[in-house]
């Protein structure tokens, strides 16, 4: 198989590439999302191959499905007639509760192994609650039920369930029919959940207590006839706490005409149903953006990707006759947009010269494939969606705005390449009279420049300004490294602050990462001060520097070699950062990398004043982050 390379630093470690393939097959509590029970064998040892609960609990009229994970049912029986059992397949049984009572379900598999399961059936008025969060209620729809017109008497008319229960409908023997499901809350119109499908599968998890109506519409194979059936779901108990529900659902939100508000929908947006046209919407990832169109009240139903339904009540109001924000009010960011990791969020404070104007701020992202934004109470929350760079804009109704970019970073493995795609050098005060234009002419595209060392501004590299200005003028890409003498995490935090102080005027030019460089001389210095640094200490120091430099809006990286990486770094903890690997002249590597320091004695152009360290890029991430 092909092996991806990562490279990069001043002489530290090499990472051996270890490839492991693991295939894990997990069966979760049911077939077709149906609930199953926890069974006990005849010898009373608990088994997990029949179900997920201590017993099978049902209400009268309820159906559930259980299955045998291994083998098939050879024989099965119920000790009393509280439920009917129908075999759906060799290892799948459908239970229909008939009357209240208790019974023992006994089954034998094809190997002769026996299982006993307690079955309890209560009537609808008994107060029985479904409390298992993972429990599913399954209703099978057989085509025999559907004649020319569906009969209410032939199907379930009322289902009682807890708010954390997922109900699953599935059609059996459905070759001649197509199914469509719609849902509504009491007093509202139906919203289509699915188009017509052959398989008839539909999963619904309300999440919010209340009464729901699910309508099943069926079209016969020749599309000549349609029929509908209504299920009434009484949902009780709010055992599931949801931040979106607590913040928005059930409350009236006001939106001014021609303004937009954003809402973070847990699990992402799948469908949006709007009662009237007073608002328009767009969905991007997990965010829903609503824009006021005309003065009116509106109800919105949102279905998340996980099937959860949310209700939102929106009131669109007219803009104030007096300007809400004075023409002289200005806006700014409270800090540089911090770098965000995909799937995580960071907060960007917004400031206005008149704090009262903060309620009118809107925030947008130029690249929602990289990052999305949500705004509330002076805070722009940025969520990392994918690798890339996005420009974040905060704007006031008076036209004043502020824009800056944010980096969103993710799994670097995805972007690593088999061969080098760029070459460059790293330089410091030890490199004098560098001909930057000659470097560019010889095909070198970037330089990694030392900002300095240690935690004092006086330790700034004496040629830093010369190098970065020369590289900019020649059109070379720029990265940074900072040499560390930290003995603890607090030192590393101060070093990151000093590094930022040095490089901040050139932030827009730094597109090849900011790397933390901790080497043997760092360890020696710590020992002189009476500190013994081990793997945990150095890893904590490294992670602290990287976390801090990300807060300043840079893409953090680590520089090391094979020995140092194996001895002093927990490589699993630094996997989330760029990796610059020092392994000059190596033909095999201990670690994957994004940049490789392949030479200490490079002469990149004629008449060089001394040797350079040579580096090669083995990743497309730098190009992506530069867009």
C-alpha cells in the first residue's frame, strides 16, 4: 500500500508509519430501528444477543420487534396470551400486545440454546412510561391492510410514548404500494416528511412533549388509488433536554423586516416548513438563517438530520421609525478571530462604540464549507465545518462593518501527499545576505523564519524583520518557528504571547503555519535551572504553546525529529497540529508529516553565503488555507 509522508523541523524525530485496519461490526438494539429486549438464558446468565432492556414492556395495542442476533429461532412461545407473536423472518419476531398482564417469553435458537424474557403489558391508562433512551417502537404496515380505502379500525389509532422514544414505521411486502409520511402538531397543518418511497421506512423522534399526528398515505402500484391513515401520538415526559428547545422552541422571536437572525439547530437542518411567507430561510450546515419579509406572525417546524422536530414562533415587526443605530456608531472585533478545529466552536466578541447597537449586529461567513457563524448578545460563535479559511463579517444596519478571516482546521491526514509539491528553506539570524529573489527564481516557494526564542521580547531574532520583508518582496510564502526554552506550561504561554507580538504585524502574510521548536538545548537549559522535563512536561508545554498561538489566529504546528518525538512527545496529543519533521537524508520515516526538513547543507542558488536547511511540503493544506 502507499504510505503518506509528513515532514519537518530542526532535527528531532521520525515517525514510523504503522497501518492498522480494524473492522468492527456492531448490532444496535434492533432490526429496522426496532426495539429489542434483554434476555436471560435458562441458566440465568444475562445475554445481550436478544435485546437491550431488562424486560419487554408494552402497552395494550402496542407492537414491538425483537430479534436473535446470532442464529435463528427454532422454537418460541409465550406463557400466556397477553400478546400475539408473528414471525417476520428467521430471526425476527413481531409482538402485538393484546391485554394487560405478565408472561414469560421462551425461545430456543438453532443450536438448542434457550432464552427466557419477562414480558409486561399494561393498558393505556396505567401510567406506564417508556424510560429507556435507546428504546424504539416499531410499527409494521402490511399491504393487506390497504384496500381501496384505509380503515381506521385496521390500524393503530393512538400511540403513547415518552419524548425520548423513537418510533419507526416500516412496510412489509410493499411491492405494490408506495408510502408517504406527514406530520403535524395539534391545530396546525401537515408538513411532508418524506416523498413517496417503496420501502415505507420512516423514523420519528419528537423530543418535545405534546400531541402529534402522523399521516400515512399510500398509492397503489398503478397509482390509481390513494388512501390515508392517521396515527395520534401522545408524547409525555420531557426526559430529553435540548439546548435549542430551551432557548427557542415555544418562545416568540422577533425579527425586523429585512433583517436576518441565525439559529444553531442540533444535528443540522434536514427540512424546514413555514406556515406563511412572512419569513424566508436558508440552511447551512447546522445553522438556520431566517429573514423577515413582511409584518406577520409565523410558525416554523424544523426537522433535524436526526429526525428531531422543533417548533419556532416568529413575529416579524417593522423597523423603528427612528434609526435603530446612529450613523456614527462603529463596530469592531474584540480580538483576532481564533483558529477553530472542525466540529468545535470558538467565540469572537463584537464591540460597538454604542453598546446598545449590539442587538442589531448580524454576522456572516464567506465560506460556510469552512466555518459557519451564529450571533447573539455581542458574541459571534464560529463553528469549524471543514478545512479552509473564511472571512467573518459583522455588520450594523448603518452600513458600518468589520471583516477578518478565520482558519478552520481538521484532519491533516486527509491532505497529505505521496510526493513533495513545494520546496522551501528555513532561516534565522544565522543566515545572512539571503538573496530571496534568487530563491524564488530557483523554484523555492516559501521560507520558514525564526521569530525568536524564549519568553522575552528582547529575544526576538535579530534578522527577523530583514528576512520577512525580503521574503514578502520576493513573493515567497511565509511560515514561522519559535525556539522554546520553556520549563512549564506557563512559560510556553508567555512564549506564544511574545511570538505573536513579534509576528502580528505580518499575520496576513503567514500562511505556512507557526511552529513550536523544542530541542535538546531546551532540555539542557531546563536542567541548568534545576528542572527535569519528561515526556508529559514537554507534551504539556508543546500543546499549551499551540493552543495559545491558535487563539491569536494562526495555524499551529510542531517541529521535531525522530529521537525527540519518541522520547519527549506524546505524538497522539499533537496530531491535531501541523507537523514539520526533521529527518535529513532519511529514506524511511517514523512519523507522518506535512513538511519535511530534508537537508541541513542546502545551497539553493549560486554564491550562497553559507548553508541553508531545506524543506519540502507533502500536503495540499497550505494551498487550501491560503485561498
